[in-house]
C-alpha cells in the first residue's frame, strides 16, 4: 500500500537518520556549500537544524575546498557528508571529494545524507562501486526511489536507505511579507535545464543567481578567496562561522523574494521545496534527467496545491543513468 506523505510527516521521517547518527553524537560535517546555489544552502540549513534538534555535536565543519584528506579525525566521530543532487559524474568535483574521504577514513562511520544519483558513463559507476563497497561502515541515503533502486543495483551497499531532502527539517517557514505579485517563475538556466518543457524569457522569470544581487555575489567571491588563502595558512580563520552568518542572509533574502508571490512555477527542485515549506501553491517542471519528477512522485505528489509537469507518464521513476 502506497504511503501518503504530508509536510509534517516528511520532517518527522528525517528522524530515522538517528539510527546512524544518534542523538548527542559527535560529527564532522563535510562538503557544506560555499557558493550561491540557494537550494544547496537550504539543504545545509536543514542539516544544521537537524543537528540542533537532536543535540548532535558538530566538532568541525569543512567545505570541499578547504578540507585536507588525511586530517586526523577521532574514530568515534561520525563523518557526515552534505546531501543534495550531485552524486554521480555530472558534478565530478564533489563526487571525487566524497570518494577521497571514503578512501581516507576506513575506520570512521561515514554517512552521506540524502542524495539524488545520476551517471552518464559506465566506467564512473564502476569506479564509485569499487570505492564504496570496501568501506565497512558507510551509510548512503538515497533521495528518491529511482536513486535508491540504482544504488541497490550498482553499488552493493548494505547500509542503503531512502530519505527525503534535508531541507524538510526547516518546515514550516513563515512568509516574511504578504504577496504583492501573482506568479514567480524560477527556471533553471544551467546544464540541468529541460528546454522541451520550460521557457526562460517570460515576465517574472528568474534563477537563483538572479535573485542574489551583485553585492551578494561579491561577498560570496570574497569568502571563497579567503577560504583558499586561509587553507594555505593552515586554516586559522573560522570560515564556516563567517559563511553560516552570511548564508543566513542569502536564504532570508530568498524567502522574502518567494513571499512576494502568490504562487510559483519552477524547474528548480528547491524552488518547489521552498514553496512547499512556505505553504505556497506551486508547479514543478521536470529537469533534464528526471530528478524533479522522481522526487515529486516519491514524496510530494500528495502535498496540497502542488503539481508536476513532465513529458509523459513513462518517464516517472526514470533510471538516473545514461550508458
């Protein structure tokens, strides 16, 4: 029998992660996003809210650019990797970072928070399998059914479970102002854009990088530069603390922006999720390889005032790989 989820139950579902990251445990949080993709920032904020809700102690926070594999981590500390949609070969920088961490820390429990999986090349699937399989205490959370099925078939990981996106821990978010406009169109303009379903030239059409101002982007760039220089100097500055405060302002700005509209049409998964966190009517358009449709059909199809647009019914649960 199919399970019907609500926004309340999706947040409650995340508590199952406590099976592998127990209350009051110590963790090292890796791969937090030091860039301006608001969707990834929502995941980060949800992750931090999860840690706080369950008394989980974060010993250290590192991004993919300033963490040195080989750094000593106590064996009792759990290594927690950021969730999202970059598991696979579409974003090799982040995948290779995770794989290096898995290779360098065989004696630590490693938990990869909910990820969507997508590969274009068979040889990269084999590489990932060969790295993941030997680790004795690796736990992977797949973000939707298609990714779960793919990981079960190709990776041979015994500790594999399905879990919604970490941003659901932020539920509910109160709108910061009353709507003053009708429909916001948040449309992808990157390599995941689905040109057959979306158009980016209509009024009130934006992407995350348009919502952020030039000043916001300069601030991000300065912190990224400082992050690299700080690593060369041995990381004396608390970059994670600086970024946590700055990224709070970026997320708050995005919430204010969404709050101005009565409804949202989006091809960004976290445009859809943020709309739902705000209890706002929304339509989600599938992305180029089925990630949005897979997520919607796994968790969101019974959420009130939501709708999915995709090519056809046969693409529901489309396998996250082309080989």
